[in-house]
């Protein structure tokens, strides 16, 4: 019997029990929609992380202070340790050939004040190369100069969040005097807004000033919290990392065999770690959603068994007039595949709609890939074949005489 005749027979059988066919599809519909939505969330998160890290500088290298003394079996790291100094910055500038820019970071939290407006924020003391390292841009005004750093000038650059809260009426902040805690500072520039990072941190809630100003007038410390550097290219981050490690081990007088009192992280390492975590989360969410597909497949098998039982006499009649076992098998197998594929089509549509709703209502990053849709159709077809084959095989092996006698 031709394949087109078998498809017609399968369609007629499904049309006779429309509600039952739809209820059977429901598990497949929910499963496919859930898989597409979960994969869209996972892929969107991964893309958002990559974009956020790239916007921070794909060739950025960060050095953190840490204790090289074991505490409870582990070395402790964090900006509270005091191991990095300006001498380290100078040594790296002079000795690291593959490092383009270096900037210390001396930060402090406090209250920024302008007239009757105030805003709790963080002030960061940096060098002139910091903007290029972090890929920040000046929107209005100018960046402070090397002479401002040398003279510990009381000048600053404001992020958009600070501007919004200190100048709520839309005044131009350039040239204005603000206070950070009790220190008056002149605003000479503003930053191009960057929004929230992939970790949810507001990158615009910041004040930038010369590091010398912060270290002398606010923190009163010779130590810096972090050290930022940029490699000559994103592909060449390994060599400058080795150079920085060698230089800091020399300036800190760390002997061979001793643990370092600093920690170096590159954007490539961070991106690899976060991508791995995101991929694992995507696989986990997709696997959980895939359980619905399994349940839908079991539902197809159950309904096909019922269908074989109900149509036993029909099967016997067809066999008695010349239908072969393969014809019967293909008839019921095509029915199962059509139920699965139709459910998959509806599920894909529902998954796309769900993804857009999540993006609109929850404001999560969403990315629906073609591979997830193709994979869903492939899984639907395999589900129909796998769960429909055994009931179809049972129908094809019925004895025609016994089938005709079935009541």
C-alpha cells in the first residue's frame, strides 16, 4: 500500500477522535514549548554574559591581593589584604613588554553631596589609562591628565547614576563642585552610560578621580585594592600574565616554592568559567523540560495501544483482503508520528510565544536559536517512532482470524 494512502488512513483515524488526539499531543506540546523556552533562556544568558564581559575589555587583566598564609587549609583572597602598592604598578609599566596600559584602583564608599542632594556611591581612584582598559568613554568634558594625577588634583568624572541623583533637574554637571564625604571635587567630565553588568551591578553608579587624590585625601593608605592592566591584544593575554607574575614575585620578594600574595585573573578565564556554568545550567533546565517529552511519548504509546485494541476487527478485515503486516505496522506508526509532529509544531509556536513573554515581562535575555527548533522537531519524530513502534508491531502481528472474531 502506498505511503499516501497510509497517511490518509492515519488522518481519518485521528479525525474520528479529535479530542483524544489533542489530549495525547498535549504532553508533546508542553515538552517542546518548555525545551525551547529553557534553551532560549540559557542561550540568552550566555550571550548576555559574553557581551557584558566583552564590553568590560576582552584583553583586561586584573590583579587582586591575597594572603599567602594558609588559613584553615586555604589561602584567603580579597581587596581587604594589603599586598599591592604603586611600586608594583611602576615595575609592570617598565618591565612588561606585552602590557599596553596599567592602572591602580584605590576605592572608597561614601556619600556624594551637591547642595541639598546626596547619594551613597563609590569613588574609584585610577590612572589615565583606566578608561581604555575598561573600555569606558567620556560623554562630556575631559579626562583628567597626568599632571592632575601628579598634583593630587581634586577633580572627578561622574557616572550617569550619580548625575541623575545629584543633578535631578537636568543641570550640566561640568564645572560644578560636589563633595565626597568632606572633600570638595570639581566635575570635569561625565561617562557614557553602560547600564547594569551581567552580575546586576550598576556600572554607572561611580565617581572616578586620580588615584593619588583618593590615596592621600580619602583612604590615607599606600596600598591599592586592585591593579588593572590590558594586554596588547585579546589573543595575547597569556604572555603578559606570565610577565606580571614574574615582576610581582620579584617586587614582593617571593622565593621559589612560596605561595604568591596576589591573584591574577583574565577576562578569557572568567568568560570560560561563566560560559561553562551557563552551559551546565542550560543542559539542566533542558533536561528537566525534556521530562515532559518523555511523559508525552508514554501518552502516545498508551493511546496507540488503546487504538489497536479498538480497531482489532478493522485490522483483521484489512488483513483478510490482502493487507500485509508491514502495511498495518506503517499505518499505526504513521499515526503516532503525526501525533508527535503535530504536537511539536504547536509546541514550537507556544515556545516562541513563551520566550517573548518572558523577555517582555521578566526582562530576561532571550535568544531562540534555529538549532533548538530543529532539535525539537527531530526529537518529536524520534519520540513518535520510538513510542509508536511497539503498539504498531503488535497490530501487525495479529492473527486475521482471531482479529475478525474479536468483540
